[in-house]
C-alpha cells in the first residue's frame, strides 16, 4: 500500500513536466520487479532528478547514470526499495532545489553589494576579510553569473582546454592514477565489487601498490586498518568515484569494466580530454562536502567557477589557505561566524585547493609554524598548467576600472 501511495505522488509530480524538462533534469529509473506497476503506477519506469541520483547512488546501489544534462535519459535498474526512497524524496527535492537556487543567487548579489567600493561593510565581513580585498568583486554581474554555471557551456565564462599534452599533465596525479585504474578495468573480467558497490579488498590491495598520491603517506594512513576497504584508501576512492561518475566505468555482473569511451581515451592517449572530463565531473558534479567532513555544507562548491577565476588573479605567488579563502571565495553567513577554528579556510583548502593540487593546477609546499595547531602551514600557488588549462571570458565591472584609473 505504501509503495502505491508513494508511486502515485511521484507520478503526479512528474506529470507536470514537459518532455524537454524531463530530458534535462531527470534519469529514468526502471523497476525490474514490476512492483510499482502492480500498484497502479501505470508503467514500470519513472523519472528521477539527476543530481539526486548522483548524490545517493553509492548508498542505494544504483547501477549507472549519464552525467550529461543534454543527452537523452538513461534507463537505470534498481531495487524496488530504492525506487520507493526516490519517490518519497522527489517532491521535497524539487521544492528545495528551487528555493536553494533563489537563495544562492540573492546571497551572491548581496555579498557583491556589501563588498562594493563605497558601501559600508558589516563588522563581521570586515573581521573575516582582515583588510584583504576579494578578487571577485572586480567582476561585473553578468560575469559572476556566467562563472556560476558549468564550464564549456554556451553561457559559461569558463572553458577547459582538451588539448594538453602528456608532458603538460605530468603533474596531474588524477590523470596518472585514473589511467592505472582504467587499464586494470579494461583487462580480463574487470574489477570485482562488493555488495555495497565499492571495490573488493583484493582489488584495493593491488591498487595500493600501483597508486602514488602526492602528500599521502600510505604506510601511516593505512597502519590502523587490519583490512583495507576502498573508503579507507582515500585516493583510490576519489579516483574511482570520479571516473565512474564520468561514465568511464560501468557495472557488469558484479564487476566494473572500462567503457568503450574510456578505452579509446587511454589507448589513443587523449589525456588532455580525459583531464577536462574528470575535472568537470569532480568539481561540478561530485559532492565535495565529503572533503572537510560536511563542514559548512557544500561551501564553496556552488561558486567554484568564481573561485577559479579569483585564484587565477590571486595565486601567482605562495599564499596560505586563510588568505586565498578570503581573496577567492564568496562568504556565507555561516562562514562569517566567529569561532575557535577558521572553518572557511579549512573548507576552502579541503574542497578547492587540494583537488586543484591533485589535478596539477596548483603547487603545494609546507613550512614549519610553531604557533599553528599542527606545527606547519600549507602554501599554494598556481602551476604553469593553470593558465593553459583554464580559459576565462569575463568582464571587469565599471566601478573597478574607474577606481583604478
């Protein structure tokens, strides 16, 4: 009875959407057991929002999805219990998405207004900035809006280069290890999975010897684990999630195998295109709140394009995460709250600076600093690849030009 009630709610909610909206926003979920159809659902399939599918796929065992919003919906099989979960959360997700988009846009415009020249700033903003002037306040409103979209779209102010050479990408740990994983998935029967969808321990054991990750001490990080599961080996978990979310790995009979597109990218050494695909997926499609343990929600990922442009202007020399977070990120009220720990710089380092370092776009070094809780400070600056890989099409606001004249 409950399945039928939830299914009818889902059917009514989706029925208001046009075919074009469905293709853009939803993935088709197929109930292979026909349980939803038996409760007057009308047909054994229904549409699920793609962002919700991406967010929940690990916990609920969804098989695969197509990350491209412009492509036709992909049919994905799942258990009836999973389908019920989606029908239950569908209406709330659509309502929350609309409210969140509106609140975020208002927050960006309000932040830009409060940081504009000549506008008195609230004391919490002055305290957080500490005398620094954010780089992004130089942008006009249209450029800010364009950077908040995904890259390489018609309205985006950011393009990703796809023609970088292997020598250009030598510093990208993501590419090096993604190729290792894809090569392994293309051999034999693929990579064995557990019931929860993670790589089996035997596969993880083999990958530990193959994967090298900058700043990651395997011996000390894995010393406390008697057995090592995939989530225990963070670099492998990140690579697998990114590559699979990009559609380069697919399920087949309890294993992961490389897709045809993945095999072509690796065999033809189109590593520049692979870098662009994985970068796009990692920074715009994955939920980076995983890094930072949910601190400050998903901040600053919704404004990652703005942060990247600001880094292009501000990170030309060694800087601390504290300075870069204030120069490059749009603050929210939660970030501005005073506290013992600088949560804003911690989240910015975990979700922006370190992923960019893994992709080879930033360089990183550490210096001893006794006053620090951990006794050292991390410094970041742009690598030579940064400006070759990221191309911006933005305009500087009129007040910024006249103010510098």
